[in-house]
């Protein structure tokens, strides 16, 4: 079990191996759930994309309609956190 120190500001820094275990990169977020008995459940926050954000992200940059394969590649990149 890993133990972490709490700063005077009440902050905790997760060690690199914990961040890697969660699959997190700098700037990404975590979610915490309060559980009974003073426990917390921590997990990587996964963005929930919408079709509007998908369309808006590529609006004006396309010269021709996308193929299904191109749409799949863009969607996969979005889920992988790639710009």
C-alpha cells in the first residue's frame, strides 16, 4: 500500500507509478467517490464527448466528406486523448 503526505494546504501529490497505473498524463483529471467508513474511490476521469463537439472540432477544416475509416480514426484519437 502506498502512503502519501498531505501538505499544509491540504494537497496530495500522486506518485508517478500511481499516475501511470491510472493511465493519466499531466493536465488530466481524476474523479473521487466518497465511500462509507472514510474511504475514497479514485479513478481517471474519462471525457464524455458529444457528436456536437466532434462536428464542431472539424468544422471548416474539411475539403471533402470524411470516410467511415477517417471518422473512426478521429474518434479513436479522441478517446486516446490525442489532439
